[in-house]
C-alpha cells in the first residue's frame, strides 16, 4: 500500500488543521454518542466525515431541512461540484471524457508540488460534495454541465488559456478558491439569525469548509510564488489587493473579459480594497475604518489584505455562471 494513502486528506495540505478539529468531547456534548460515526470521523481526522456524521445526528435522518438551510446547502453543493469537476478534469479523472480531453494540453505541465496540491484539493472538494449530499443537499449537475473556459458551452471562453498554460491555470484556480471563501462567508449571514441547533450545526460546518477553501487559496498562492521564473507581481505579493486581474497576480496581457471576471471576484460592491468593517464594541455594532487606526504596520495595504469580504449569492452567480452551462440562480 502506498504510504500516502494513510495520510488524512487535510494533513496533506496543512498538518496543523487536525489540531483544530472539533474534539470528541465537543461532539459528545452536541449529542453524539461515544463510539458513534462522529467519533469515528474524528478518529479519522476527517472534517467532512466528522461533520457529516455530526450533522446527520443533529438533524435526524427523517427530518426535512428548513427551507433557508436547504437553499444554502444546495447552493454550496453546486459550487463544490463545480470545483471538484474542475480539478478532476485537470487531473484527467473526470467522469467526462470531453472534460479530460480539454485539459490534455496542460496536464503534462502539472507536476511536482503543483500536481500534489491539485490532487489534494480535488480530494477535499470530493469530500465536501459527499458531506453536503449526506446532510440533504441536492443537485442535478453532472460533469458535462460545465465549460471551464467560461464560454457556457462554446469551449472557447476567455479562460481557455487555462487548458494549455500552467501559470494561467493556477491563477484561475486561485480565483475559484477565493470565490469559494467569499461565498461561504456571504452565506454564513443567512444562518446566524436563527439560534437553534440545526442552524448552528450547519453554520459550524460551513465555516469549517470555508477555512479549508481559504487554505486551498493560500496553498495555490504559495505554489505560484515559488514557481521558477515567477514575475514580481506574483513572487512578491501572495495576497489580494484591489480588483481586476492584477489582484490575482495575473501576468502577461489578460483579455478584457478576464480582467472583468477577476474584478467581479476582487472588486465589485464589496471589493478587497475595502477598509471599513463592522465590529462589536462591547455593547453594540460599530463601523470603523481600519486604515485610519494608528500603529498598523503596512498601512492601508495591510488592512485590505487582512480580510476576505463576503460575496452575496447574486455576486457569486455572476462570477461562476459563465462556467455553468445550465442557468443557475
């Protein structure tokens, strides 16, 4: 047996994450019996397995999900299927021969650390899909429902260079992961208002997946920064600032359509250049402009790079719709 098969999938991308998993004591406190599938999941150090089991026990197998939760989970599942199919196509392991063939031109360049990273992330996305389905999320999407060039079925969309150019592929992957991070953060607000066990359990699960997506984005940035010959725009800035393709460290001369697409991720109504945030001052919510606070090293740039702004559902749909052939809402 290959030794890598015994590595928990989250350890493969960040060994420290297993130390942050919900503890067996916490799981039992939430109603999971010791020796249950929750405990098994925790022993396996698998967030999706543990949370999937915990959520099933919290919801009850025969209990219908509240409509607001079902909507959030279904939307999250569509995004996770998209990411899983994207990485599977890059690796040539998609159930769609056409999707595998589309990335044949770049596959030979995905080697070393880049290959290990893509393989590990794909495992995570597959686990997220399985988890969301296990707690009641549903979707009719298949591998053939995506056009990873961003052309909605034409196969000649503005992101077609990702099928032949590794640097561009990783830029696109980074954008996809950042979209996932901001999407989960945006949907969290839909679960906070109802302080009951079901909403709280789903919120916990969503935030844990959110943190894994953030680690994906961080890992891809690291791969890009360490690549031989990486230009300064990538090598010296692994964080997001401003909007447009430049925010993702896009190199070369990306098309206007690519610039506009990245601007939807990093600019828009809630841009990554935002410095005003809502905080709790001890008794109420208050807005502060973090860039005006004294003693911040790095000034405004440090502030804008420290936050992932939430994206609304409509903003996420606008970003990903070109990659989905069916219309999503």
